């Protein structure tokens, strides 16, 4: 029974997809207007935010280098706290970016932004792993 319902649901979705695209083809002027509206300001804001996130990432990498270089436990603890704060700020920026990713407009631009966001997420994961390793190597 469940398998039959799943087939019916998938078939319905597959048949509905051409109707969605047909609506865009039937009203090309509305599509162009939507693209022009959504692609001007949000893309600039997203690019600015992406540049800020790249700068934050460089700062976190520099912080991690300092953490690895220091031998003073109290200085290392202070640097670890600063690094954690930077990671949290970066995550907040990434969360605020999610809403803009769903904007209408150029599919290539959306894909590029999604790729950049995925790269940023991978770098954040690397920072988190390095942070955890540094925490484990700290004297107790």
C-alpha cells in the first residue's frame, strides 16, 4: 500500500513539473521583471557578505596559527575563546545568508552562491575540527 501511494505521489509531481515551467514560458515579461528586481540589490549585498565571511575565515585561520604557536596556557586559553567567538559570529553570518539563497533570479547565480556557501561551510568544519584538536592538546 505504501509503495503504491509513493508511486502515485511521484507520478503526480513529475506530471506537475512541466506545468510550472510552462507558466514561466507563458509570461516571459514577468520572469524578466522578477529577475531584474531580485538580482540587483540582493546580489550586491550577498557579495559583500561573502567577502566579509572570507575575511572572517582568514582571521580564524590566523587565530588558529597563534593557538598552535603559543606555549603559555593562559594565552592559549584566551586565544581559544577568541577563536570560538569568531566561529560563532561566522555561523551567525552563514545563517543570515540562508534566506537570500532562495531568491528568484538567475539559476547560475544561485548555483554559484550555493557553491560558495558550501565551500564556506567546509572551511568552518575544518576550523571546528582544528579547534577541537587544540582543546584536546591543552594541558589540564
